[in-house]
C-alpha cells in the first residue's frame, strides 16, 4: 500500500509550489505538482502601452527580474521591427550574465546545498582537517583553520540556543546525508561566504539599469548613456568597476563554487542515476554576438532534443503556433473550446472564473484540476527546460566552450555524458554554466570597451519610438533563457495598445500538471523511482525538485489561507 506525502511549500525562499507523492516499497511511485497561486499579469497588461510592459512583467518575481524585462522589450521590438544598437545588446548581455552569476551561486548554496550538506554534522569537524581539504581543492584565501574554526563556533552557538535561524527545519542527521563532517563544514562556511559575495555582482544592474532587483529597460536599447569623462553617465570609472566585479565573480565561481560542487558530487555518485525524468529538452538560447535576430551566433544555442538523442538538435521557432501550445486540462482555468484543447500563446486565454475546488485542500483531486499552472508542450511533447537543457542543446550543437567544461568536469568525476540525465547532472550543469557565463561576461565587457574606444557610443534606436509610425496591428514574440530555463512572451498590439499578452515561463514547463493525454511534465516525471529512506522526512524528494531551482511566482493575485482573494487589480 502506498503512503501519501505532502510537501507544501517545497521551496526554501520563494513558495507557491506543492508536491504530493505516493511512496511504495521505499520509492516514489507517483507524483503530482501543483502551483498554488494564480498569476494575472496577462489581464493587468491589456490596454496598456506596449513600451511599458517590461516594467510590469519584470515584477512578476523578485528573483527572475531582469530577464523578464529583457524578454518583454524583445517581444515589442520583434512586433515593431526594431533593431537595437550593438552597444545596447552588449549591455543587455552583461546584465543577463550578472543575474546568472548571482542566481546560480545563490541557488547552489542557499537553496540547494542543504539537500546535500548536513549543517549539524559540521560541528563534529576538525577545522584544521577541513581547511586542508579545502586548500587541496582551490586557492581561496579564506580556506584557513582559523576561519573555519570561527564559523564552526558561530554555528555551535545557534545549535545550543535552540534556534537554528536560517538553518532551521532541516532534516539534520538524515541517513541520506553522506558527506564527512569536514566537507559539511566546508559547505556551511562557503554558504555564508556566498551570502556575502552575492550582493556584489548585481551592482552591474545598478550601473547599467539604475537599480536592483528591478533594473530599468527600454524598448529600442538600454536606458544608459556613455560619456567616458562625464559624471552622470557610464564613464571610465564605472566601466573599471564593472571589470573588477566580473573578475571577483569569476574568482568566487572558480575557487569556491566549482570545487565545492565537484567535492559534493564525488560523495553522491549514485545520484547520477536518479531523477532523470523526461528525455526531452528545450532551450531558446541567448547571449547574441551578432544581433538578437541571428540565433546561429548565440553563446547559448537554441534547439530541442527528443528522447535524449544528442546527435540531433531540432529547430525551435517561437512564431510557429504549432510548436508551443498550452493545455488547461488539469489547471484551474478554462478554455472556451474545452479543457481537452491546447492553444498557442497568441490565442491564449486566461480565464480566472473557474468555479471548481480551489485551496485550501487536504489532498489534490488529481482526476480533475489541481494546479494554477497551465501545461505547455512543444510539438505536443513535454519538455525539460533549464541549465541542463541549455548545456545539452549547446553540447549537441557542437559548442566548443560547453564541450570543454562538460568533458573536463565529467572526466574528474569519471562519469559519462549520460550521467547528466539525472538530479546530480542537473545540479552539475548549473555550475558548469556559471563558469562559462563568467568568462563570456568578460568577453562582452571587452567588446563594449573596444566599441567605445572606436567612437561607438549609441545605446538607443529611436526610429520607431513614435506610436504614430506603428501599424494598426502587430504581433511579436520574445525569447530568452531565464536562469531556470526557456522563457518567452507573446504580444498582439492593436491601435497602439496591448490587445493580448501571454507569458510561458520556465516553471510552467517544468512544474505543470499532466496534459490532456495524461503525460507528466518534468517535476512529476523526475520524482518517479526516487528512493525514500523516511517518507516523514522527504529529503530525497527535495533534492530532485530543488535541482530544477523551482521559482513559481512567474508561473502562478493572491489568496489567503481560507481561499479568499486578497487583492484585485483594476485597469484604469
């Protein structure tokens, strides 16, 4: 007989995700993923100036901020035929990279590391031995016995106080933890280092976008001007500071993050065969080097892989209505044509008047509707998106940079490429991507400086800024890659206003419920056959779901615990 377990919320910081799983014979036999909040951005945007859409979509989440703004301005630019200047593209790439560096490091340490690192076990460690291990892995200057001992004492005070603070509610002592105390101490020390470090790299956003976490964007370019000798524009001093931030970020990634990732992985090699889930991967690609309209020159390739066939990368088109379509068969929405139908985003419907059961609930009704997430499909295939999908598509596309870092890391772990199809492979792919992003970011910076030295300072194309020049009706699509995966916005502009706007975001792809054909999406599929030592402490379940870096706000208006609506936003 199966045991039902419920984890709600499953995320450590950003919630709104519920997982219900059935455990039988010590393994998960079935799983269901539910987004427990509804998102109403598509409704809020109707009737607004399309040039303002980025400011709304960016605020769908406090984590994936800049990339929603980037995707939104690209959507409008695609609809109106606007091409941004090369410098603007480079600045957008720099802001994109800054988010990736900060987001991926924060995910590994603050959101995922504690699935592998036992904080309390670190109290048993010998700081001197821990420092020796850390020094054998990298030259990070803080890897000293004294520093490790100081942090260990801080953690000991927390434990003795009975209030673990940021380390509360963990399954410490769980039998699925395998790291020795000294490696656990290294993980805890670097967890705290990462908290301190992460606030630095996002200063790139304040330099080019004015602020963080919601930097400014602009249809047609970027809202920053260049004057090397000025005091209110991007000058030589600020550019030098950006270079320093990139160098410091690269050092942290290479001296702390990657060594920790490989050290942890070496103790959990069995997780290279757990949590693989779907065999299909989708990436829209990003980081253009020859303009956004030329994806063949992206640093991150665009394409799809089916059935783990790395010998073939299929073409992906955002403007093809037969490629991306969404179901609401098991979502708390309804389509006029019926719940068994799928719709392309340009025809998407966001009907919040569904009158069926909603939260609160003891258990989900899996036979009916059980999530506020729609269910997207690519050519009717469920697809996994995210760092693993990006690395696989790039690897299969022959990206030499990606092949080099992937082969090097797998060589150190003595693991084949097929090991990436797993929970640990997903986690490793994110770290390897971070290493690549750091180096690519320095390249974009050098290109920007070179352009400026050659007299190129344009940051904005105002050719079609005047709405009187727009056609009566236009539609566009913007594609990007959020840290968590493939992100796209679709827009229809009519009489200079937004007629239709739809977002299909990474966690919609991964965390969505089953489709009309009963096919599972990535989260539900990845949990099947996951071993569970103790269903009352579902650490292993957390490992697999957290390997996707779940962030549900953009995939899911707000309800209180009684199911009553808290806020309703009216468009004036």
